[in-house]
DNA sequence: TTGAAAGCGCTAACAA
DNA sequence: TTGTTAGCGCTTTCAA
C-alpha cells in the first residue's frame, strides 16, 4: 500500500473546474447547483476517491456525527444478555442510517464517572445513549449535569441523586405486559399462579412484579420467588416455589431465561407442561424461546425497535436544538401464545 | 443549563498572559516551558474548565485518538458470549489508558463491508481491532485492502480471499492448552476420554480438537462429538456420547459452557463427577466455572489481558509508523485444577 | 524559552 | 447559481 495522500476538496474542485464552495455543495447534497456541474464534481470525487475529512467538517459545523453509548459498571455483564445485543443492534442500525458513529463508553469504577463526564463535556459526541438499570446509578445525574442530550434505555429508577430529573427514556410497558400474562393464565382457569420475579433494583423487574400484583391483588405472597434474570436463578426460584407449593398450576416468569430454567425444574419434577403447570415468560427472545420444550408462551417486546427508537428520540431532540427531550416512549407489548400456556 | 460557550486555547492563553503556542505546549505536557508559566497556564485551564477541541487537534495532527472495533455479522451473537465481554473490557481499559476512544462498528450484511471499508478509508480512526471467527469472513481481506492497521482477536482462519495474508492477531495457545487438559485426564488413569468439540469453522474449535488428537493420536473418532460453544449444545453432545459410549470415563469439553451442559447431562444420567466421569473445560470463565457442581477443572486463558494486548499491539504498530505489524502474540494457558477432574 | 504566523480541510456568509 | 473569503481551534515551524 503506497498510502497515497488523501485528496482534499480543493483537489476535487480543481479537477472538476469549479470552486471549493461548489464542490462542497455537491458533496453535501448538491442543492442549488446546476446539474452539469453536479455531474462533473461527482465524477471528480469518484476518480480521486475523495472522502471528506471528518475533523475539518466537525470543526466548522460543530457536529460530530457520533453518539456515545454508555454502559455502567454493574451492567457490563449485560453484554452477556441477548437482550442487550438486540438493543445494541437496533441502535447501531439506526445510527448508521443517520450517518452517525457509535462510540462505546464503558464505566468501570465510580472514579470513571469523572472521565466520562469530561469526555461528554469535551464535545466529542452529539449526544448519549445510556442504560441505567440499577438503583444506585449516578448516570442520569452525570449526563444531566454535563448538559449533554441523553436518552436512556429502560426507565431509570428514580431514587438517590437526580431522582427528581425528568430523563427521557425508551421502555416497553412492563407492567401492562405482566398483567396480560397473568390474566391469560387466570383465563386458562389456573388457580395458583406463581411469579418468578426479576431483580427488584431494576424497573423491569419491579414493574413486572407490580403487574402480577395488579391482577392478583390479594394473592399469596409466598407464591412469589426472587430470581436474577438468568436461567440458573429461574431454576432455583422454581425449585423453591415447588417446595412451598407443590400444587401450583401456573408460573409467570419475569423473563424468558428464567422461564427456561423453571421449565427444566418443572420437568425434572415430573410436571407436564402445560397440563399440570402453565408457564409464561417475558421478552420473546428468539434464542431462548425457540429452544424450550414445549415452545414458550411469552410477552413480546420489540427490543431492536426500542434501540432504534432511542436513537430517533435523541436525534430528533438534537435537531430541534439544545435542551433535553423530555418525552419518553413506552412501547406496547403483545402476548404470544405458544405451547407452554 | 446555560450552555456556556466552550473556552478555547486562545482564552486560556489570554488569561495566563502567554501566547497560544505556549499554552498549547503546556496542555500537551509542558516540555520546554518555564515552570512559572506552566503553573499559570494550568491554573487558567482549571479556572476556565478548558477542554481541548478534539476536531481541531485531529485536523492538524492527523491523529484521531480513536480505534474501531469491528464485529461482523455471524459474530454479533458473540455479545452473548461472556468471552467477548471480557475481551472488550480489556480493550476498553487499555484504550482508555491510551486516551483513545472505542468506535464500535457492527457489520450486518455483506453489503455492509463497503460501508465499513469507506469508513475505515475515511481516516476516522487510527486503527482497527477485529474479530474474524469464521471461515468465510472477508474482514482480513477488507482491512488489508483499505490499508488500515488492524489487529485480530483470535487467529483468523486462513482460507478464501486473503488466505495468504499475514495478519497480526492475539490468541491463546489453544492447541497446547487442549493437550494439557487431555494429558491431565490421561494422567488420572482415564481410559476412554471423550471430546466435545467447538465449531470447526473457528480456529479455537479446530485447534482444541487438534490438541486432543495430538495426545490421543489413535483414539476412537466416535469419542468426539460436535458442539457449538453453548451449554445446550454441550448437553446434546454429551447425551450423544453417552449413548455411544456408556462406559466413557472422562470428557474434555471445548469450552466451559459446553462443559457445564455436559455436567448436567452426566448427573441426570447418574454419573458421579469425578469418580465415574472426569470433566475438564476450557476458558476458566468465572461466571460459568463458579456455578457448576462440582467446581470445574479447566484450562485458563487470560481473556481480558488478550484484549489489552490487542490494543498494545495495534498502538505499538501505529507508533512505529505505517505498515501493519506482522507479529502476533500467542498467550500461554494454564490448567486450573478444581473438583471435576 | 517564547511568540508570530502559517496552515490543517472544510463550511457558510456574503458578493457577484 | 457560483465564487471569494473568513474563519472553526489547534499545532508547529521559524525567528527572536
């Protein structure tokens, strides 16, 4: 690779026989330039293999064409969560569609918040997308203080510093979806419906439990067991529930992974699904749902679309000038009936 | 947020009563500037909350302070692999230590290679880190063609386009590690040692199988079953092996996740571990190894360190000028004895 | 050791 | 519709 010097706009203009300004106009869409010249410039661009210099452009436009995705310490494991991969894919696709780059910021310790804040304050990115899953997280407070437009994935827990902040977020209707799931089970005539709850320091875990309680207002609290959104934790919770209530006839798990773990334990203990025990999950994650026997009935949320929405929300806010976008988006869920309930 | 205008170097210089050039020198380390002035400039920087404008700096230095991490389509699921999270963490930490940003590029379809190539050619990043796990992948060819310094994670499979390329990569000694595992099992006196192999279109899967064969040169090929690096696939493979060889007394699984699945099936079928069947995994992934009963004996590789090494390799190549860095790094592995073998 | 000045490549008034 | 020109904020010769 001889590593030729990269051609500048100047070179393109010269070759096309126009001024730098005209060449610039063409490169940026070509509005208000005579068709003939547009063609000549386009040709020159192709021949020279011209690629605009991003730094130069940013310097004058004050637009970076880049968005930060911030992942905070306790959540780094969410990389292992297929949920997150899907959302990230949605984000990536939508960003690409908007000619923006994805800058990944991983926050490790609490000291890192300073570094992140400096980076965000440094104007390297036009906005940020963040995942603030846990109660203790300072991220909403940090991004607000720095004053960079930010959209959160999942409703942030409103406690601690910045609890009063109205941060824009994208989430699905966790509570409503949970209600649908439990109502479906009840509609099947099930009498003892248990719940394997997700972590209670995340809104998704909290809201789904709330939805369960909405329907089973005066249910037996011992029909609720605590899980951690993993298959193993679902299995453990199921075993617990079975010990306490050998006669339970339905389970609503806080997510598909826990449902999968529950299914395994139920079958090990000789329960037929759905005859003896009906099971409903949450998420409709293909990689999980397609590998259970029987196929899992679950509450569907469009995770990838939620990722895309985060980007759209951010960019629409960016476009209409400063200031955060206080509107959030709550997406509908849908009960998908399969074989397990 | 009043969104004050960001102070420029000019402002810092004025406040410190020096020239812009001197202010610049201080901001960039302060070599060759009298101590008194250094102090004054530093003070001004603090008071004004000055943060250098990255675009302006890049424009003149031709250094981006950013590295792309490229993840190709078939591998997007590797987000679900704790292996990848760990490596990414190592990458992120080392990049941070080098004041560089991580730009995430996700390649979706084959059409995307064009977009990626354009981006890389556009000089937005100083170099790239890529994961080329599968045989068909064009990534090594693409990055080479574009001429951007690139380091791969895991030895790329050398077939198809660009098979002849000497691409620098960081990997562990998969083959040697596998040999250690199998020798350990043999040393325990095991006679019928099975192997659950990883995908044979990835070098890690291939090399570990080769290592197994190195030790068991004339072993029974039906003692080998095919897995896909997931727990479920490990369980399936184990069931297969048990059907074929009810008398097997040891299993070397291609990774910890498959070992975990195998463990479950072995126990369901009444085998005691390690008395009846000894099991060894590969990776020493904390999240897996700590959750098996009994605790898993496995081959350890320092995944996070491999991530860091990828960055160091890239940056050292960058520093000593153009041209790719043809040296690769193969890290040692270590057998970690626990309860399962 | 310090400062003056010349750009880096691009966009956006403003003029023509 | 097109071109001229003035910067964007920074680094880096080159002189002093």
